[in-house]
C-alpha cells in the first residue's frame, strides 16, 4: 500500500530548518522541495521513464505565493468539479470548463514565478 503524503503548506516551507545533508520534503505525486545545507529551496519532480528514475528540475524557483495560488486552485477546482457533476452536467463539459479555469490559474502562477521582462 502506498504511503499517504500530506501536501506541503506555505507555513511548513517557510519554517523548514536546514541540516548538514540535503533534505527532501515531498508534496505528493512526485513533486518535492529540496532544501540544501546552504538554505536553498529548489523544486524537483521525480518520475519514472522506461523503468528508470528521472528528475525534472524546475528552472524558475517557485515562490511561496505561487504555492499558495496553486493550492487554492486545486481546492477550488476539485470542489467545482464535484458540484458540477452533482448537478447532472455532462462529464466532458465539466472537464472542459475545469481545464479552461486551470489554464487561467497556470497563467497566474507563471506571472508570479517569472517577473515581467524575463524569459
């Protein structure tokens, strides 16, 4: 049985202490925050491809504001998905509506992670 992972909160990220060795704080689904001994906080994504472990390194560090936006988006969209299905809406229509809303949240996160003028 897979271990249940509690998602990271902004408060947990802010208060994490550095140690002599790098530590990984998992957020679920392969995403984790790597805390370096020097105090750096780097987001990484662990996945498997062709039976090998691989890591995706996020080029721009996620700010705490980005994490808060992402968490609020997840909570809101999950709730909205359930409500629309409960009202008897067509599943494909619901998925399309949620996808459009998700793209707006992704745009908001990108705008906080990459300041204007940087590419």
